């Protein structure tokens, strides 16, 4: 998680934390959806595209990389089940990192 990038793009700490809260609210359900979805190419493509854009903005570099891989896999004739699982895991890791970051920030601890 590249916090420096996220704070810079969001124009400050407060705005960045707000964006991270919004990401948590929106993408926790998407993580569950990725876990339970039958591997539909179009839906995975949509989710990967959304994640790539938003995660890039917030400095979630692993999610961006895995979302790019997912988009490439969907465009090819490769099976998408494995990349769907990788995308799910990257999203779960990002959600955990965001939760830990926000919790750390709200307890008054520095940085």
C-alpha cells in the first residue's frame, strides 16, 4: 500500500482516509462476489477494470498489478478461474491492509 501516493493524489490525509473508507464499503461486497462468482469473463473484466482504476488512485499497487493480469487473461483464451482467485486474494489483502491502516490512524498513533 503506497500511502504517500494515495495521500498526494487525494490531496491530503483526511481525504485519503475518506477514500479508503469508501473503498472498504464498496469492495468488501465485491470480494465476496469474486469468491462466489462462477468465472464469467465479462464480470471479471468489469471488476478488474474497476479495481485497477480505483486501486491505482489509492496506491494499492498489488491490486493494480493483479487486476491488469486479470484483464489480460480475460482478453485471451486462458482459463480465468486462477486469475479470479488471485484477484480475490489481492483484494482481501488490500482490504485487510486498509482496515489496519485506518485502525492505526484512528488510535492516535503516528504514521
